C-alpha cells in the first residue's frame, strides 16, 4: 500500500485554487494553514507515523520538486504514511535541501516516528510560501513550500481514501 500511495502522490496534477473542481469543503482541508496532524487528531484517538523511506537523495530523485528549492547536490527525503488509529490517512513526502539542515533544523533528520507537523508547528520561525492543491484520479493532495528560519523545504501530501477529508465531503454532499 505504501508504495502505491507514494506513486499516486508523485502523480498529482496541480490545480489553481480557483479551479471549479475545488469546492468550499475541499478547500477547507486542502488550504489548511495549521498542522494537518493536529486536524487529524480531532478525528481519532491517536495519530502515528509509518516511515516508508528516509535518507539523502540526489536532484535526479527529487524530480520536478527541485524547481521549488535551491539547487544542491543532496536533499533529505522523508516519505511516510500518517495514520489515524492505525489506518493510513495521508501519504507524505518531504524534500529538504542539505543547506536547510544547518543549526536547529538538523532535527528534520531525526524525527523518527514523530509527525513532521509536531516539529514544524512548534517553531516560532515557521512560514509558508504557498499551498497548491492537486488531484490524482479521485484522490486529493497538496504541496507547500515551508521555511524554518527562512530555510526552505517542500512538503507534498496525498489524502488516502480513509482520510476524514473524504468523510466530510460525503457529509456535505460533495462526492
């Protein structure tokens, strides 16, 4: 399941926030500026992380994501499944330029099973440059360029079918 979810994440097609496909309830989730981990915690007892892949990669493995980051010879990659009560709700892919991993931001390499959102949103130096919604078949996702102390990282998230995003769309009559 993890590899399939990450393949779908990499296949997301990006949409402008003004796309007619993006309903208000959908935008409420996709354009969330606060921690998605915290939002998920309102829908379950416990949010956990399953690490799929973690380590340094070259620019060729970062694909089109490098256009949003400084050109470097190495990037830290973290691919995970974020689970609500043990059920995978979100596939996440974080790409961090090696130059971002200086100073306190070295912690990005040592998160282990701690959700990225818990680390990022505890920092007073966090800013977000953009959120871009995306779609792959019936699944929705988003990507964001975030900055810690002005240093960038790119986070791409794919909401998996059991995610509360889809339940909220059904409850509001939006398939």
